[in-house]
């Protein structure tokens, strides 16, 4: 009887959990996506949808405008991204609108880290993150935060070639960057900026990309010096 009561309670929990959400609402049926997030790209006070979409011919970076709760058709930001795993929306140049970090596969076959400057009305201009040109393989994740506590956004990326984790110090206005290599021993599929120890600065949390891979974190000892 006790087990029946426990099972009944669990089923009730499941039923209650499902009842918290409404029916799915279709945004588009034409997405083969790698990464998705939201942000108010056009600055009208509502959350728009941003994602990367893979096709057989090219990878796209696109967004859907939120119009009173109904999303517009797909709007192209770039048809020049590569694999589309790396995606972060943040006001990188701190001018009041949201910019986008992603990657780029250029004609020479190397991968660059790029950011798209928002002109304030969701029209974007692509910029290279200087010093990160010519990555040899996939950028598996991107994140942004202030590692060194100087008030501007720095960037953390993981890649599928060694050294797998790198962070980019913003030397001011997202114009000049300095790259620092971390030295994890195994390939990393995702690295995030999180205050793991709750001491007020942003640490690095990473997870491996293969079976048996590990989860590790690096403590920020201040000013972006990692232990
Ligand atoms: Ca919006
Ligand atoms: Ca901006
Ligand atoms: Ca900074
Ligand atoms: Ca910390």
C-alpha cells in the first residue's frame, strides 16, 4: 500500500508539472538549429528569438521579431556562420542595444570569431574579434561576462581543437582583444562564465565533449587570473 501511495503521489506530481505549461506554439517549421536564445534585438521592450540554423548549403544566423506575442517570419542576420554552436546575445559595445557573438567560416577554410554590432534597429554589422582569426576547428560555445572586473564584457569560447578553452580580454569598446589560452586536458563542448564559488567574480565552468568527459571549473583569483 505504501508503494501504491508513493506511486500515486509521484503521478500527481507529474500531472501537476505538465499542467504548468500551455500547448506548444509554432514559430517556424524551417529550422535545423544548433543554438537558440532570446533578446530584445530591436529595443521595443519584448523578447525576440535568435538562433543559428543549419542547411545543406550554408549555416545561417537569423531572428524572429516578437510582434505583440506573435513572431515574424525568419529575418537573416548572416549566412556566413559555421556550425552555429557558438551564440551569445549581449551588449558587447555597451551602447544600449544587444549585439551577437557567433563564428564565421571564411573562404580560406579557417574559422573566425565574430560579433555583430546592432545599429539600434536590429540591422547588424559584422566585426572580427581581433586575435581570434584562424581557429582550426569548431567553436563549440561562446559566453560573455566581465572576467577582469574592469566594467566591460570579455568573451569565453570553447573549441574542438587544443587548447580547447580560451578567453578574450576586451581592451576597450570591443575593438581590441587579447586572447588567453586555458589548458584543459580533454576536449570541451561547452564552457560557461559562472560565479561557481559565489565570491563575486566570474569563474569558468566547463564540460567535456566525449563519453567519460569531465566537468571542471577554474577559480578566478581576480582580474581574470585563473587557478
Ligand atoms: Ca523586441
Ligand atoms: Ca550594442
Ligand atoms: Ca572586462
Ligand atoms: Ca567566483
